């Protein structure tokens, strides 16, 4: 893990604007779900996401990657600060990370630079547009290698990354950047459980970056705090191993968070490294063998 350099915190974590609670129609409470696949000759990823607006928010301040891309880069961002600027910050963060990483060679330096560049750009954008504060926390995973068995994991703030395998509980890969977990004193008016690092307020100097293995038939799950504060790792694993479509499992996770008291925006994005059918691998291997043999014969004929 890259060392976490502590930067002086010059502002209280932005707090959500408190809006009067009011009943919402079923249409207002609808959760958006999406599902896709990203397949190559040697790997097949099933991806799904679900996101729901919080009870007291006019807009959903969470954002996640679109699932129609070509690169194995996936992001969940949680806007902090309330209102339009929080939503703008999370959307900008997701978009900027994809612009930097979708066509780049993925390594720790590339991810770190992309996050720090987003921090500067979003801070400037907020200052240019509004006198109000805003920022976003983020979790990211990016696959590498032909088999997609090695992944980069990065985060800033309290969005989380879990690995869901054969165990009873989901394995927490990240570690929250809260004042409590970093053993730092929050500023006056702040809470120990507030995120001490965010993108967009200049309070991060070294994003958290880790390497993780993802065996066949296991998953990486990215989520905002509207989910993980209300669903424990055992329940996460149980839901994600159900036999329903992957998007339905994401939706179910948010439903359980709601039943357990979550009123915040809630977002889940899951990457499932599916087992590639053996017959498919054999076909590709045979095709490569034929090409090699043909090229060898052509070379020998030319040489003679």
C-alpha cells in the first residue's frame, strides 16, 4: 500500500443540507439498475450496478461508472456537501477518472495521478461555480492482465471495496479514511466518523492504492456508505451469492440497507469474474495454433 501522507485539514467535512422529510411517490423512489458483460478471449466479466436517491435528497449525489465501456475500470463516487455541487462533484469525478484511465496503461502511478488531478480540477470547478462547499469520496477498481485476475484497488474517503468469494463474509479490501480510522482529531463541529479525505477539497495528498487477486467466480463490490453502514459483510456475501440476476442482487442489497435504516443515497457496483467456458478457450487456443503453424509453413516455403 502506498504510504498515506497526512495533509492539514483546513475545512470541516461538508454536511448535507437538511431538507424537510416528505413522502415520496414510488416513481421518486425508483432505484436505477444496469447490467452488462465485458468479454475477451481469456476473460469474462459480468458487471451490474444499482443506485437509489436518499430520502432527504432532491437529487442522487452518488454516481457510478457507465457499464457500456471497453476498459475494465469501475468507479463509485459519493458526493459530499449537499445539493447540486455534491452531485456535480461525484459526476465529474467519475467522468474525469474514466477520461484519464480508460485508454491508459493502468498502474499505481496512473491511478494516483488521475485521482490527484481530479482533486485539483474539481476544487477549481466548485470555486468557479459557487461559494458553497462540495467534494466526493470514491472507490475504484481496475483490472489488468489478459485473464483479469489482478486488480488495482483505490479509494479516498469512506466508499468501500469488498471481495466476495467462497467465505461466509465479504472481505473488506479498503479501509475508511475517517478521522477515527486515521487516528486524527476532527475539526470543531466534525465527527470522528466523517471522511477525513475527499476529492475536491485539497485534503488528500496520497490516495490509497492496493493490489488484489480476483480468482475465478469471485466478485469485487464497490459501494457508498449508504449501503455499507447498514449491511454487514455476512449479509453482503449472502445476497451476492444468490441465484438471481446480478443487477437484482445489487438492488436487493440496497433494499436491505433501506430496511435497516439507511436514508442516504445508496450505490452498489459489482464486478463478477466469471469462469470462461473451457470449450471457448479451446477454440481460441486452436485458432492461435493454426495461425502459428500457417505462419511457420509460409516462412519455411519462403526460405526454401
